[in-house]
């Protein structure tokens, strides 16, 4: 009996150790995957908001009569801007899944401000046009960038 116990006890201890090791590896893997998904979504928001900011700066300069890029470059930027708006919307939806609402509320408010500024520009009547619409978009996009980088510093670093 002692002989059997001497053989089974090390196997039982090794089995339990392997189970605990596997469990902690899975838990660590899930946390790392969540961190990676959060970081990538936040990175996408910053990238998209920066592009929106850049587009509004270029548009402001064009309103003042300054040509800062060729027609082909402007067309490419306009196309990138449309994709960026779509990516921003997707990333914000993903962030709602990855973070608690209370944690990202200020970022959601900043995103709403960017959308409102873009909609104001897109839906104005011709007699209501103001050159500072692009300034409003740029300002809202910069607030979104700052909120996003702040959240990334708190939750991902």
C-alpha cells in the first residue's frame, strides 16, 4: 500500500500542478487578448480622429484660398476621410463592448461632439455656412484624441 501511495502521490501532485499551470495560462492569455483588443480599438480611434483633424485643417486652409495639396491628393484624403469615419464608428462600438460605460463616457461624449460638428457642416443651409465649421470639427476631434489617449494611458499602460 505504501508502495502504491509513493507512486500515486507524485503523479497526483504533478497533475494538480499541471492543471493550475494550464488554468493560469488560459487566464493570462484572455487578459492579454483583452488588452490587445482594447489597445487596437483605442489606436484606431486616435488614428481616425487625427485624420478627421487633418482633413478639417486642410479644408480650413482651402476656405482661405490656400492650396495645400494637389487634386489627386485631395481626392485620396477625401476617400480616406470617409473610411476613417466608418472605422471610427466601428471602433467606438467595439469599445462599448470592451469597457464599462462609466469608464468611456467622456470619450463617448467627445465622439458625439465630433459627429455633431460633422453633421452641422454636412447639413447646413447655404446661407448658414460659416468658415469656422471646420474649426469646430478640428477642436472636437482633438478632444476625442486627448480623451482616447488618456484612457489608453490609464487602462493599457
